[in-house]
C-alpha cells in the first residue's frame, strides 16, 4: 500500500536510522517513526526527561509504571537494558554528543538550516524545553514536517523571522513532498514523492533550492 501524508513522512524518516543508534523522537509526529523501523534496525529511544530505552505507549490492557513517561508526559514502556536518570545527567548526556539522531517538528526552517520550532511571536509558548540542547548536541538533526502550514505557507523559507531554536543545525527536512538536505552551499532537493513534481516542490518552498541533475524518488512502502 502506498503511504501518504504524515505516514509517508514517518516511513521515510525512519530510513535514516541505523542499527544501534540512540534517537531522540520529539513530541507528536516523530513518534510515528517507531511504527516504520526498517527490518533489522534496532534503535534506543532517548527522552530528555531522563531515560534511554523507551519503546512507546503500552498496548491496550498492558500494565505499566505511571512514573515512566516520554517527553510529552505520556506513559511509555521501557526495554530490557534501559536506564533512567535525573535531568542534570540527561542534559549532560545530550550536550556531550551522545545522541546520534534527533527528530522534531518545526514552525519554519530557513535556507541555512536554522530552526524555529518553539515560539511564534504574539502567541503563548510554554518554553523551548530541551530542543535547543538536542539540535546542538546531536550528530544529525532531522525535521519532520508537512511541506506547508494549514494556510498553505511554506515551512521551508529563505530566512525565518521567528525566534530560533538552533542556528544552522538542521541536516534534513522531510515532508510529504520531498527530502531536502542542507549542504554548505544551500538546501539540496534530494528526493521527491511519487505524487509530485520538482516544479510543485519549488513552488511550495520559500527558499531557493539547489536542484541536482538527478532527483531521487522518496521511498515509500
């Protein structure tokens, strides 16, 4: 079955993970990646509130420890060999460069790979949380996002005016339309989905894209 929308984004993002990676999955859409892990790829899920080894929400009827929650405060299970620790040690772990991949959402990403995902001016915000540390300390940062917002405005812009979470920190932008890699020269259109064209992606992107001679097809199920 051909995947679309957020399911397609999650499936493609999960293809970045390598066996043994320590991965931090942000609240919301990134947690969908757990449903699409490639065969033979076993990853360790980190949460900045103090655990490595989460496996996701308990199944219906499965008993769980209410003290074990993910970054969004939702119940989660722990795998054998997992570890729990205090916030001080958690952020030392993150800032020490021990996270292989961070996956999170965005309000906007700009052409330099700078990320804005914690506040829109004029709207209430709970705070930046651990995102600033994660995008700085992780080896690879991936933004999962619809290509445009609900009003049709591009999420990938030439320069964001929103308060930054991180400066030049994003490595990949994965949407339902494309996979874009942030190179020193600028954002490179590496893949497009089967349901779109290069022209549509360019039209729905607010940043100037580098278009290679060969653009791949975004992998789906």
